[in-house]
């Protein structure tokens, strides 16, 4: 395994180039930016918007955090159950139905950008939006891989256990066993098309076999 430091600007350019490659074979490009909140997958998604638009690509940002199940289901086993966080919090069926499947070949392109406001525990009632053909969907969030969700490109932001613990706020450290289980069972670094080491999110490094 080779680990090569890369600036955040060059990283955004590299991922944008990989998206361009994927766009040659698909009407839309669905990209997963997978990582714990401490790894800042949303920040990478934000950094990709302008490079992609400069390439003439319409972009739609979606956060997996807006596709969580209602509290009655998420918190059935308590507020700090790591296994429930791993298995039950993400409504992957809704993410597939409302976001990813409409961008299958022959799909409508009509996407629901958010479904559930977890803080208010109610539907967001967001309107549907249409992503033009040739557009790019950027989905950021945690624990996205290994769920058989259809993405043309997957990027995993990897943190070692010590770094993840160091960067995770005290009131969220109950989730750490879920990420340890994810590493052991899903092995996201092996599944992802691109793996980026972000033990210090300010200084990413490209991980290559």
C-alpha cells in the first residue's frame, strides 16, 4: 500500500477527473463520499461543486443525514446503541427509491434532495428537483458502502481509530464501535474506488494498492 500526501485542491481535481471518466458510460454519475462526520465528507462534496460546474456538469448535493429513519425506529434500542446506528439509522431504501434509482439508465432524473429532518423528527417536505442528463449527484455521509446502493464512483475518507476518536466530539463517541464494526465487516477501504486517508482532515493522503 502506498500513501501519497495530496493538497485538498488537488484532491478535488483528482476526484472530479474520476467523475469525468465515469460520465462516459452513464447518463448521470452518482458519487458516494463516505466517511464519519469527523472525516468531513460533506466538505469534500462542497469542494467538488465548482470544479464540476467548470467542466459543464450540473451538480446536485444530497446528504445521507437527510435520509435517516424516524426517531421511533432509529432510537428503538436507546439513544446510544452503536449497532442500531450501524444497522438502522440510514433509510437506505428511501435513499435508493427517491435519489439513486431515478438516475438509473432510462430513469426520470427526478430526485428528492431531502426526506427527513432528524432534529425536528418530521418530513422536510422538500420539492423534487430534476438533475439534467450528464449531471452529477454527490451523496455524502457515513456507513454508505456495503449496502448494494448503485454508485458510479465511491470515495472513502478513512481515519484510523485513534484519529477518529480524537476528532469525534465527546457526545458522539458512543458511535465509535459502529465505525470499528464497519471497518471490520465492510472493509470500506477495499470497496471504495478511491480511498483517502484523513487522520488530519487538513492534510489528506491518497491511498493506493
